[in-house]
């Protein structure tokens, strides 16, 4: 990483928040879901969050957003921690888990019910999609939207007690089914999943959705700036809606462009197919664009950090030339690699016209 970090719009906004009192100090977080190994795209998020915290004298948390136990594993948790350390970063305090906040999230869900801002819905997945509408057509209110606060609270507490089968009921926020932003059309907060969790065991038969757990976990940890990729920009109104209606710590979400590299797959879903169908030997196969795979391939962590610094931070998506990554690797190896010359297959040479008793030292 260059000694003098380049300026970008994130630094400008953070500095403005610190100068105007919008934040007393900077607290960021790297919040991966433990359902796969980290790839090169994650390296950008890691460097952005950890480097900004370092530059502003703040702190960066490592938090696993573990709300989907059926796809998560301790193997992924261990690998992610190893990758972050290998890249040269150390998170502040202990490793954090969204699952550690399940009781607080549940209490907040009850609070929304008591305010009339959430309700239990019995629509099936297909029915919910039909009621949701489309980008050009407004959604329709669920027939269960008018349930009383008392009925909703009783149903949700019975969901918590494990009385209902998987997928039979969900808890939804009561916002606006006619909103042009589909994320505000009564999003799901909780669903029934009687699955064993790698951290909480069988304590919970219901699990919060990512949208509900993520923002509120930020607030619990008093994350001042929630830095995420552009695909979450349409989720920001929901992120702010929860803060307003729960009256909790106001974390600020800011989006930046994700990393897209030519000829490189950075979709965790597609990478998982390569692993599951044995096209590669595992997540750390040297042919994989995962951080662990690049480590086995011989990439230095300094080169990856330099690559992330050079491509910069912007608000618009773009594609980076793969040659830039290789250039950063070559530059780093040129500075750090030891040069050794050796004759591996020597040839015997006989001099026929050299004086027999003459000796020369060179």
C-alpha cells in the first residue's frame, strides 16, 4: 500500500461527519456471511474498511452475519479469519457474530409488533411473490396485514416456541406495499427454520433475515459508517427505516462500487458449484479466485493490497483489467524476491591450445 493514501469520496464524507459532529470517531466493520471462502472481490471491502479505520485512528470489527445456518460452517469462519490476517489486518476486539444478538433482535421485533409496525403473515412463498407486485405494478396488502397487535404478538411468540412447521409463517414489517422500492413492500423480518446453528445450537427455531439482522447489528456495535457495495443502495431506505422506528444508534450506510475483474468469476454461488461438482480440488485450489487460492498460487498479500489501492473507490461500477493485478504482483516480487543464478546442466569444455603449465586467477 502506498505510504500516502489516495483521496476518495468515502474519506471526504467521513471527514465531514467527524468535523461536523456527525460521528465522534470512525468505527467500520467487515461483515462476511460464513457460507464460503473469501474471493478477490472481498479483498476490496477488507482493505476499504480496515484502511479507513487505520487512517482515521478508528477501529474495524470483524462480524459474521450468520443468519442462514443451513449454508454456514465453522470451516468458512476459520478460513475467513485466516484470510483477513494474511492480508495484514487485525480486527478490533473479539470476533463478533450476528447470532450473539439474536435475543436483542427478537426483542426489537416484538417492539415493532407492539408499535403496529410488524405483523405475522401466513402467505406461501408463491402467494407472497404474487402479492408483492413488480417493478411496474404496485403490490397488494396481505390478507393478514390487519391482524391485531395482540394476535400478532401471540403468533410470533408461538413461532419462537417452535409450534409451527418450517415456512408456514413469517414476520413482516408493515411499511408500504405500493412503494416504488420493492425492498419497502413489507419485507420479511423473521422466518421459521428449525435448523442447527453453528453458534447457538438448537436454541432458535426462527432466524432473522439478513436485512433485519445486518443493520441492527451495526447499531448494536455502534458502527458509525456501514460501507457496502452498490447493490445495497436500494436497501438503504429500509436500513434507515429500522433505525427510525426502533430509535437506535444511527449507523450511516454508504455504498461504493464493487470490484469486477476481467475474466474472473467472483460470484460465491458459481464458485460453490465448481467446488461441489469437483471441477476444482476445493475452495483453496490455486486456480480459484479465492484469497486462499491466490495465497497457494504464490500471490503476496502486499500485491493484493496495492491492487485494491490502485483501482480506487468510486460510485460507479467498472471492470478492471486483469493485467493490472499481475503488474502489482510482478512489481512486488521484483522488490522482494532474491535472485539466484545457477548452472543446472553444465557442459564440459576442453581447451586444446592452452599452455600446459600456465595458471591465471580471475
